[in-house]
């Protein structure tokens, strides 16, 4: 049985958006670009422009930021429709939307800096042993991460990192578990390693990326679902 079509409120105006319909309208042009996406090993500029014009990368941002704050059913309907056109595009959109949840766990001014432009996309990969050394005002971060899906069109990157004291000792929480935080930085600050060449998903551009001794102010760090970091109170 097909999912019930979902309409949600967007932004402060209270207008409704049929996200699934927006996505389905793009499916034919994405399918037509599929061979080029695989050959060029990235989502092509025309497809990216169409996704941004439809504001699909903004559908899970908080309403207070002018985002859609769509519900999970709408999200799944959109990913299904976009993936029907091309798997790599659907994967990149899904990963970008997952990363966009960080906006609700950052100070509003920082979230606006990262996500405020119409072409804003945050990308990151899983933890990989990177370390964030605590220093005055923030952290000194060094590490190399993998699987940054959407890295060719990302504007910012995130690096999940082990928080360490100044002497390199891992910091732990009150239950004795190592503390991880996500370091956020402009893509231009990182070195990108062009390593992704996986058949059928070349277009995701899931490359490696690295920073060395990069200073990250505390305000540009977060951890997904961390209650103390949460700045927006919406359902998402």
C-alpha cells in the first residue's frame, strides 16, 4: 500500500508544502541525468540546482530558520521519489538531510552561517579515530574521515572526533564513556582525497577528507541528540 501523501507547514508563514510532489516532479530529469552522474562521479550541477530550487536540502531544517521541519513520512517519500531517478542523488540528499539535523543543536547564528545560503549542504562520514584536543575557546582537531557522501557539492564538513584533554587523555562522561563531538568547518579548510569509485554509486562522491591541527571554536561543535546542545524545541 502506498504511503499517504504528506503536507507540512514550512517557515513562519504557515504555508503548506507538498514535499513528495516537489520530489516527484524532479524524478524524470534526474533519471535523464543518471548516466552523466555516474560518469562524472558527482551529482551534476543541473540536478543540484533543481534540488536547491525545490528547497529539498532544507526540508528538515527548523522552521525558525525558514526550513520545512517536515515529518519522517514526508522525508521517506521524498527520498523514495528522488532515488527512483538515481540512487546516488537519493543517497546524497538523504545524507545531507540527516546532517542538517545539526542545525537544531547549534547556536542560531552558527546554524544560520552554516545553513543560511540557498546552496548550503553539510556532509560528514562516520567516526574514524580523529582527535579534538581541548584548548582555550575550542579544540585543535586532526583526523582523516571516510565516506563524505556529497562532498563535491558540500559547503561545510563535519568530523566526529574523540574529545581529549590538553595532554591527549580522552575525556569521559559521568559514566566513564569517551566523549565524542562533531567538529564543523568550511569544506575549504579540509583536504579532499578523491578515492570513491564504487560501481553504481560513483555519483555520491563519498570521498575521504582530512584536517591537521585545525582550530574549531566551541560554538562550531555539537553532538547529535545531545540535550544540552539543543536550541530548537520542534518535534524533530
